[in-house]
C-alpha cells in the first residue's frame, strides 16, 4: 500500500494532524449537542416530568454510547498503531474484526438491558414517573444499534485520517433529528415516544452513507471485505484491552450521573433532576471540543506509539491539552456570564417556569466543571493511544467514581447544601482528579522512555 496524504500527516506531523482531525469531530459533536439541546427544548414544552423522564433514561443511553465509543477507541488505537508501524495487513484485518465485534456486542447488550429495563429505572428513583420513563426508554435503548455501528465505522475512518467520513454522518443525524422532533412530538402527537422515534430514525438514516463508503464503494486506504474475515482472537484481545476499560470509563461516568440523579431526587425531588438534566445538556457543549481534540490526539498518539516516536507522542499530548484548556476557559466564561438567558431555553413554557432559578444556579456552578477537565481527559486519551486502557480506566475511577462522589456527598449531605452541594462536589472532584491524571501521564512517559526503543506491538 502507498501512504496517502492523510496517513503521512498522522505519522509525521502531529500538530497539523490534530488540527485537521479535531475540527470536523468538534463540529459534528457540536451538532449532536445542539441536537440534544433542541431535543430537550421540545421535550421541556411537555412539562418538567417528561424532561425528568428523559433525565433518567439519558445516563443509561450514554452508557451505551460510551460502550460503543469505548470499543471504537480500542479499534482506533490498534489500527493507528499498526499504521504507525507500517503493518497495513494487520491494520485492515483489525478493522474487519472491529466491525464484527460491534455487531455482536450491540445485539447481546441491547437484549439483556431491555429485559431488566423497568427494574433498572425503578432502582434509579424513577418510580413516580415510571410510565413516561419507559415510553421513552424502550424505544431509545431498543435502537442503540444505530449508535454501536456508526461509532465503530467512525473509529475505523478516523484511524486512517478520513475524519470527514467519520464526522459528517453525525452532523446528518443531528439535522434529521432536529427536523423530525417537532413533527413526531407535536404534529403527530406522539409526545415522548415521538422524541425517541425521531432519535433512532435519524441515526439509522445517517448511518447509511457510512455503510456505503465502507462496504460498497471501498475506496479507503484500508479496504473492508467481510468475505475475507478469519477469526483472530489476538486482534479481538488487543481491541478489548483498550475497548473494555474505555467502555467501563463511560459506564462509571454514567453511573455517577445516575447516582447524582438519585441523590437529587432524595434531596430536592424530580424538579432538581430536570434542572440537572437540562444544565448538563449545556455543559456538553463545552465538553464537545475536548472530545474532538482528545479523539484526534488518540489517533495521532497511537501512530506515534506504533512508530516508537516519543517526541511526536509528547507533542500530540501537550498540544491537545493546550487547545483543550483554551476552549474550556472560553466556554466556561460564556456560560457563567449568560447563565440567565441560557436557562430560559429550558424554562420557556408555563410548566417549565419553575425551573428557571434552579437552572441559573446549576449553570453558574457546573460551568467550572470544564476548566481543568482537559488535563485529565487528554491524559486518558494518550494512555488509550498507547494501548494502556487499564491506566486510563484507573484515572477515571479516581476522578469520577471516587473524588466526584466523595466531594458531592460531602457538600450535599455533610454540609447540607443539597443540590448546590452536588454541583460543587462534581466540580471539585473533576478538578483534583484531572490534575492528578496529567501529573501521572508525564511521570509515566518519563519513566518509560526506554520502552520506545523496543517493539511495542
């Protein structure tokens, strides 16, 4: 195989590669976040209880998204490392195995969760609005195939530097969903079910171009031919070494969100859950640029690790952190200053007016969640790039499962600050955990400098 311009950029020009890869990913993520916000706006018109119902489903759905993205991170890392080592045969074979893994996991995971869905929502504290929660949840969870397959195909495209093919379908998903939402929710009168149907249908339709590019047109650097598939357990293992820890990271983040919803229900009722859900959709705007930068750094870092180029790996990491901090600081400032008008987005209806004051408080506290997040997030991405998924997982456990939970419990229950204490605790946990993560990745690279002189694949 001849090196393409995209492959050469990833292997030899880390800063330029991150710039090229990150921007389309950021734009597509912003489209998805905008879609979530608009989706929340339409649902908010139904009242605070439907919005709270979405809040109970969202962490579980995001756990599936995280699982899909985690497997995608494993595939992205492995393929990028093989490309960096110029082992293109194994790179292509890894792509085929990645698709097979995605299909198998999406089928089994969906079936298992659907069986226990009612019990899961009740245990989360949704018993007061269980009917509405299930109306939305059964459709959303039943349609997660439209998350798993595109996530894996996008990871395969990104590993080759084909970021437009990885990103444009996500934008299309958002556009279609924004069009379908008001039609299904209000014109057809389907309410929450309409919002769920719109989400699944939009993702399914937007997935079709990716299927065409990968399995029909087949003009990428790596050709995907399922007829050539031969099981190689080592490839599955190498994908899962990063994919499982990365997926568990998202499960932990979703679990913390579920726990916060439960605590908020105990402390202040479903109105607090609605405020938290709406605010988090806005905070996702600030996280979107960091996700794009992190995914780009993972691809570039993986290629650098495969090529045993420590200088390029460090360059990719530090440049990604710099970009992440700039975007996070800017977005945090905007959210803090414009918290009042932003809160009106979710409290415009008569039923939602009670949310306004709570939303302003939540936005002005949770916006600081973004400030130091790039330090920890990029550290995790670089460990994934090196195939050290367990280390990335441990940092997430420390940051989210331990520090955020401890601080939230301390401020909410011990200091008796209720929902405000939850928000402050999340901010403190993220800040402390992120600083620790960044210190540790630098310590790890310094300690293992000699490792780059041996074969790492």
